[in-house]
């Protein structure tokens, strides 16, 4: 008897269902065995602390047994390993992923703190390298961003001192018949007579440094170019102004001016009666200044060189002993004054050392080069030489002076000095002393030739950065 078609279909259907069921059952069995094997392997990885391998397996086990919990445990332990190895950023990413698991959030907070500390430590070490290389402005910029870290505050103060010691900028200047200052707007305020047009400075702006002594005033602008006004006794002006650029320092003598370029070259112009203009063309100079009739430069090798009537200063420097010359190796800035042929003060040059002490060469007939009181003459951040005396500004805002007054001429006034501990800049010249308070007020005392003390009590002078 033949089987009907419908029965055949039913039989085939049963066979197919049975086969599929068998296949599914076998597949499920295989999957269970695979999961069991992977779970055991992953657990073995956990035991042997191979957390990365364990994570790879647990992530594919989905909900098999406690795989989810084991996965979190493996990730947590891996994050701890990274944490111990101080790979904080990788550890932080994993702890964040774990969310509320155990104390992951606490570790995230701890890592955030450590990352800040790591960043601060990197910045601190970078700043210290700049400091060791005497790149104090770069060091200071970094130390100020981490001022509460380690001893950064101490380094900030030390950087500021060193920047002030090496700065060539003069906010005030005292001359034979004049005194001048830069205002807080970058203009020039003047006092005294204008017999040689040396005070014709109304159009000047953006001035950062200034000097005057006799018949010329020279100013240094923000763009490192110089502006010059005045003339020699015979009426000669300085007209070749195009070469007065890329300057880092300027100075004025009795009838001449001098400038120091950033590459160490020196330019000079004006009256050359004593060959002071021979300084024009000097190379390898790091600091300059001018006396009445001479120019002095500090070389990269920390030697002094002179041009003009130095009244034996060059010979005195050359005759220093090796030990004495060694003291000049730490000099970072210089100030010079005096040197008149027929007047008092034969000329002296003072070197400011990196440790805040001073050395000097030249005329000491008034005690202007006597810095033997080491407690008094320590921690100096700026020095200014007058024709017969020396003024020092200490880092605590007090001022000290050496030399002696002529009869009834009080350019050295201990009473005034003792009244102030807020001085931020100083200047000295032909018998006149100028102090600048932290409020921008000028204090003048000494010779008042032709009304040059009229700047006394002027408020509105530029304040130095440090």
C-alpha cells in the first residue's frame, strides 16, 4: 500500500525537526563546553595575574556564571597594576569605566591629584634647568604657575633678584644740570635747564630705559631702537639714527652716547675729544656704561675694557691679582661715573655680582669703592654710581651708600635712607641721588643745580617689573 503524500511530509518534517533539535542541542553543548573551558582558562589567567588575557576571555563569556563580576574584577586588578607602575592615565581610564565598582572613584580622585603632581614636578624640573642655565625669565614664568609646589616661592624671589641684577633698564637718570624719569605712560618727565636741547623729549613714547649726563639724552624704546636728543658744546648733533636699533642697553656721557646691541656689538657717537668714541665697534660685550669722558664695557669673559679718559681705571683693572680678577667672573652688571679731568671724582666702575655683592675699580679717594662692610653691602639687586659715591639697592627695598658728602652737599643723606624701605629703583649722578618708591614717587636729594631736584615728590614714574 502506497504512503500518502501528506504522511510523507509529516515524516520528513519530523526528521527535519529532530535533526535540527539534535544540531541545536549539540551546538549548545559545544558552546557550554567552550564557555566552561574559556571560563576556566580566564580564571587561571586571573590566578596568574594575566589580567589582560582574562579580560579578553571574560568579555566574550557574557552572562556565563559570574563572568560579568569576574570581568570587573580583572579590569580593577589591571587598573591597579597600571596605578602601581605609575601609568596613571591608563589606570584612570579603566577606573572611570568601572564606575562605582569597589573604590574605583576614590582611585580616580587620587590619580587626578597625582597627575597634577606629575605635571607640577615636570614643570618644576624644567624651570630648574632654566634656572641653572641662568635663563631666569623663563624659569620665573614657570615657577609662578606652580608657586605653591615645593620651594617654588623661594626660586621666584631668587629669579626676580637675578632679573633685576641683570636688567639694563634705567627708569631714572641724574645729570650735571638735569634729572629725568620715565613716566608710567612711557613718556619722559624732565627737570633742569635745556641749554643743549637735551630735554626736547615731548614726542618720545614707549620708553623703557633712559640716560642723561651732560648735553645728550638717550632713550631706549620697546622696539629696541634708540631716540637721541641734544648736541655737543660745539653744536654737533647725532643724526645717524638708523644704526641705533636692536639695542639692549644705552648710556650717556658728558657729550656722547653709547649703545649695546643684542649681539654684543657697541655703537657710540658724539664728542670724541678723549677717544671715548673708540668704543664704537667693540664686540663681545654684555654690559656698558659711561662716565663723564669714558666708556666702559664688560666682556663675555668678564673683563673690563675702557675707551676715553678713564683716569687709570684700565691699568688698575689689568694690574689686579688673579684672585681679584676671579671675583669679577661673577659680575652680571656694571655702573660707572666720574672721570672729569678738572673736577672731583676721577672715575670709578662698580661690578654687581650674581650673589648680590660688589667689586670695584678706580678712584676711591672718597671711599666710593669701599664695600668692606659685607653685611651692609650684601643682597644688592641694583647699583648706581655717582661721581664721588655709590648707591646700592637691597632686595628688601632699603638703600645703602658709600663715599662722603662735600661740605653742605647732602647727596648722601642717611636720614632720608632710614625713612624708606619701599624703594624699587635708584639713580645717581653729579652730586644727586634719586630714589623711586613702590608707589611711583621720586625722592631727590643732593645738588640742585639749575633746578634738577624739581622731580622730587613727582608721582607717576614707571614701576620696574621686579
